[in-house]
């Protein structure tokens, strides 16, 4: 056969020969294309769902569980782990409040109390606040953007395991009485080798490194997903405000977190382990260097926690006021400018350290000016409520509670930004009150609201409305009873981080009220958790869009299938589900026999590339184990670093081992 | 109604508490020029911030009330992309209001800061305070070296005299803070900080360490006695005297134990062989108002408790529990009580 064909082929003129070759190639590609299954006009409904399910489902069993790269599964684990740490950190807080209920109390000794507040701060900042925001985003962002997966799903899995190992190490150390005991800020020289013997401080420093690696990885995943994986037509201008908040947050993490990872792992641990003298003033080091680097991370950290919460508020306000947030572009600009300004404020944590006064004036002005974008955002939410028709279900109640509470925290922040005022109020209970108004009022209230809001999407069932209301009021009043009196105790001269205080200074009453309030608040949180657990099994079935919301995560079933959407939707406005009657327009042409996602251009979100999505893999888990082992072992010996690089290297090489690239015929996306 | 009643019940004791205790350790003390400037600026900030808060809450409540009555621009009416043009002007007005309010506050803060800095240049008295885990080492500097005075945990200041307090640390970071007098300033190893205070009122004030400095951070306080200038000079001259000779046999036994036993390894007592330099100077211990850096008031019972077992009172303190025989304990306390 070949002979004859070749002969006749050879006999043709050159141009004719070329034409035949092209035809032949096209025919072969057409044949292969037919073999590849794609979604589209011919493949839809249950048949399509079955094909997608087959392609996207991970293998069952413990190996499949560890190997999963599904953003929903990872996001769920992130959220649950972070909530677990919230409960642990909260229990620490209750013990502290019990100890401070009376003056000269001897219930908890100095040593244990110092561990308690160090654990409380470290847990809440590193193991709860940032991870829970990233966890919610890892779950919701791909759904909200109308895509099937995050970018770099294996990095996402790696991020979760690093976070989990860091948290476990800290808490195992606590159980073994090796917990950090010099605060969540670990100022040198108190945290240096001379004044912090034992391994308490090293455990803190390495826990920070784990969680920073995790946060950085998740931030990269989120930023890339938001920039490249949006549904076609979802231009940057139409992107939901929560995605904007997470984009700014992710970029902030990428700039801020290396500072703290550097100061703990690269400077503090060597000071303690191999005798470097970065922070030893006696040897030409500088104790204040630590504070500068810590707060260069630490202040943006506050906004890293707060900005996602503003995204939550925007989401809830939009849905429950039944109209888009007023002045979308103003809110976006406010988010971006908050992100930028937050890098110029860190010195307001250090006003009492005796830096030059001209510098103080600059940082006062910068700190005060950060309230302008936040004030604008608050105005935009209130204007939305003014123009719309707010429905007061539980998530909206949390928004109202947020406004009542956070604005107080913001205004006490303005007070603290003024140097003459800060010098009196710094490191007192006034600051404790301020930071909890900002972090609980500003971030946890919206988080509880958004948890109620997205609970039906994640579980398929609604949370109980009545229980939700009861727990809201308990949380709200418990919170204010706990933290409002702290402004007073601070003004009456109660410093932070004291395990007891003498009688006769007027501190008895405010402290007792705070303690009672803390238990009311805790009871509210317990009710919230009970509500979640009960609703998980007994809640009303939610349906795809129980709140009548506008964004894409509500366009798929609740809970979403493993492949998120049967068809990738096309977006033509900033509130797609409100502006289409019934069905959304969709893209077709993506493969359904293999995992594949559609990447779009950064600004205009026009279809760009079909990207294969990685299969489940154990290597992220193994890499996290290897890296975790190095971090943990380097607490005890510097030799862990060179020797530990070997298993890390092996795991990472296996993870990134190049796969053979197959040439696939390109489909035509219509 | 019940809410208001309970709010009243909660706030009243707080207000009373603030008034009652502001003499001793409170931002409301107002016992020095610096704290008075603080209070003025503080109330300006509270007023401006209070107005802002009321505006925000009023806007929110008005929005909620309005939504109940008016027809709204919502998705159900198909007008959810429309906005009231008036709202745009309100947004601009709101931004301007925030900008003006914040600028006013920033300027007020700036001028207060400058006037404090100016006050800090004409000091008449210089004291060096060194923070140690967990007590305060105090040295009054004088041009005449024989007048230089070393004491601990109790700072005497003459009323109306600008005093510069030089702050340094020999171990970790502490923070010097006497709420009724002035704001705080950190004591940082390797750095020289200072703070100037002009006390305006006679009184006794307490200053807790304000930077977490380790295990017993909670028990590191300073007592500040502000007194008329004549009294202050009298106090200084008295403190320069060596310790009085013990007269009773019991006190003499205590003297022998303290100056030859383990106490003298760390403590110094003027005019005796005890010359340790790493713990508080005891020369006029019994004249002080508190014991163990503000942990307890000074008194015979407290001295017994402290000398016998400091570790149970202030766990982790550098002073060890020696395990004195009852007889030794009586003698030591009897001697220490003579150190007026």
C-alpha cells in the first residue's frame, strides 16, 4: 500500500503534494478531535456531568485524601483547621480572663500566664486570622470567578499541609510545656539566647516560618487564580469586590510576609543557635532591628486580616440590600490604597522607642490617613443600604454589628496614631481594647456573617436563623462587655501582658466586667458552632441560590460538584445572576475526559489558553513533610539545614519531574 | 429601658473608679505638665471622633429606617444599576469632611508634640533610671560627685522643677511610665532615651513597667513621690547619709548576718561592708513606701514574708529563698527596719 501511494505521491507536482499533505493532516486532526470528548451543544446534562465527574474525581481512600488538589476540599480543611485554632485560642483567652477577674489572683502563675497570652496571640494571628481568610478564599474564589480549579492546585495542597504542621508543632509544644512565653511579638533581647533559655522561642520562630510559607503559597495561588482564571467577560471592572479584596491581600502577603520570615528564621534563630549577634547591642547589633522588621510585617498583617473581611461585608451588603455596592470603583480604589498605605505605618507601634521626632510626625500623618479609604468604604456600604432595601437576616446583622463595632476601633486607632496620645496609651489595655475592636469587630464579625452566608453553598443546608440571631446578640453584647471596659482599665494605667494587678487601683470593676463579658461572648460562639453542627444534618435544604445573590458561586449546585460548573459561564455584567433570565451564557469546547480549565486575559478576560489541571499527587504532602522536618529539626541543630535539604530536594524534584508532553489537536472554542 | 439601666449600672462605678483612683496611677491624674497636655489633646480627639461616630451610626440607622418606607433601587424593581445622583455629592462631601477632620487632628497632635519637645530642653535636674529584671535602679546625678545618690524603686521629684530622666537598660527592653505624670518611653539596651517631666502637683504616684520584660513584668513598678523643693532637698541629703548603726542586740545580729552573709553578695548598704552591685541598694530601704519594686507596701509583715521566701511572692525573681532559721529571720528583719 505504501509503495503505490508513495509512488503516486512522489509523482505529483510540489504544490499539489503540499496541498495533499495539509489535507491529510487536517483529516487526521479531525479524527483525533472526534475521539476527544468536549462539553458543548452535543454533550450536556447528566451525560456531561457523569463525564466531568469521572475526569475530576480524586481516587478514594486515605491516599486520595492526602493527594487531593481539589480547591474545595483544601479550602474546607483550611477553614475547619482555622476554626479549631480559633476555639483553642479562645479557650486561652478565657483562662486569662479568669486569672484577671480578681486583683492579686493566684489561679494561674506567671509562667503559665505568659505562655497563655503568647499562645493566644500567636494562634489568633498566625493560625486563625490569616489562614481562615485564605481558606474561605481558596474555597469560594474559583466558584465566584466561574472556573473549575485554582491556579497551581498542588501548591495549594502544599500550603495547607505546611500550615497544619506549623500549627500542630506549636500546640504539641504547648502540651509539652515548651510553648513560647515571651509574647506573639518576641522582642529581642528578651527572646534572645541570654534571656530566653530553652526552646520556647525557637518553636515560636519556626511556627511563624511554617505559616508564612503556607500563607505565601496560598497568596500566589489566589493572585494567579484571580488574574488568570476568571470567566470570560469578567473584566477587572466587573470582578466581585471580594475577589478584589483577595487580590490586594494576596499581593500584600507577598510583600509583607518575607520580612517576618526573615527576621525570625534568618536573624533570630541564628542568634540563638549559632551565636550570631544581630540583636545584641553589646556586640554591635541592634535590639530595635527586630521591632522594625517585625512591624514592617505586623502592621500590613492587620490589613491582611481586615481587607478580606471588607470583601465579606461587600458581598453581604450587595446580596441583602438587593443592589450592587455603591461606587464599585471607589471601593476598589479604597482597597488598593489601604494596601499601599499600610506599608508606611509600622513605626506607630514603636513611638515609645525614642526614634527621631520628624519621623514620628510622618508616621502619625500616614497612620491617620489610612482611615480615609476605610471611611470611604464604610460610606459606600451605608449608601448601598440607603438606596437599597436591606433584609435583616443573620449575615446582615453581623454587618450592622461590624459597623457599630469596627468604627469605634477605627476611631481609637486615630487616637493612637497621635504621638502624644500614644505615649500614654501604648502597651496598655486601651490598645488591647482597640485591637480587639478592629480584629473581632472588623474581621470576626464579618467572618461569622459570611460563614452563615456561604454555609449553604459549602454544605447544601441552611443554618438555623433563630439560633443564628441568638448567637449574634450574645456575641455582640458579650464582645462589648468584654472590651469596652478595657478602654477604662487602660486609662487607669493597666499595662498589657501582666498576669496580675494590685488591688486598690480601680481596676477591679472593669476587669470583672470584662471577664463576665468574655464568657457571654464565648457562649455565643459555642451556640454558633452548635448551630453549624446541627444545621449540617438537620438544616433546610438550600438549593443553588438560597439568598437570591448575584455572583457566580450561586450559579452551580450546593454543594458544588467536584468540577464546579458543567459549563464555564460567560459574564456580561457585574451582577450576572441578576441580569440574565434563567440560564447564563456559557463557553463550550473544554475537554471533559481530562481535567482542563480555561485561562483568560488579565484585564479584559477574553479566552486565552486551555490549561490542563494537574492530577492529584502525594508529592505536595511528602514535600511538606520534608520541609516541615527541616524546620522542626533546625530548632535543635544547625546541621538540620544542610542534611535536611536532601529529602527536601528529592521530594521537590519528584514533584516537579517533567512529564512527557503530548501534542494534542487544538479545539476551536466558539 | 432595662438596657439603659444596666448600661448606667455598668458605667457609674467605672466613672467613680476613675475619679477615686486618678491620684495614684491613671492617665487622668494630670499631675504634670505633660499629662495635662495629653488630657487636653485626648478630649479634642474624643470630641472629633465622637462626632464622626455619631454621623456614621446616624447615617446607617437613617438608611435602615428609610428602606422600610421608600421604594428602593433594588433588583426586584429592575433599577438596581441606578444610583441617586445626590449620593455622589454626599460621597465627595463625606471625603472632604473626613479629610478636614483628620487634618485638624493631625495638626493638633503635631503642635502638642512640639510643645512637649520644647519643654524637654530646660531641665534643672537629671536622674538616670536603669531598668533591670524586675526592678528600677535610680541614680541622681550631681555635678559634685559626693552628692551623687544611688537608690532603687522609688523616685522623688521636686514639684515644678523640669527633670530629665535618662533611661537605659542593662538587660531587656522595659518601659518607663508614670501615667499620672507623662507618657511612656522605652529603656532599650544599647540606646540612650530620656523623658522630661515637670510635676505640677504634690502626691504619690505609681508607675508600672509598660513593656513586657519577662516572667515578673507584672511586678515591676516604681513609686514616684512628688514633693516641695525643700522636702526634696532634705530627702536627698538624708539619703546620702550612710546607714545608721544598729543599736539593739537583735538588729546587731541581723547586721552581722546581712553584711557578711549571702545578702551582701548582691545588695549594697552604705557605710557597711555590704557592697553588692547587682540588686537594689538597701541603705534606706525602710524609708521607702513599697517593697520588691512595687509588689507590696513596706511594713514589718511584708519584710518577714519577703526575706523568708521571695520566690513564693514574686516567682522567678533573682533573689533566692535562702531558708533562714527563725532566729536569723527575726534578726535580719529587725536590722532592715532600722534602715530608715
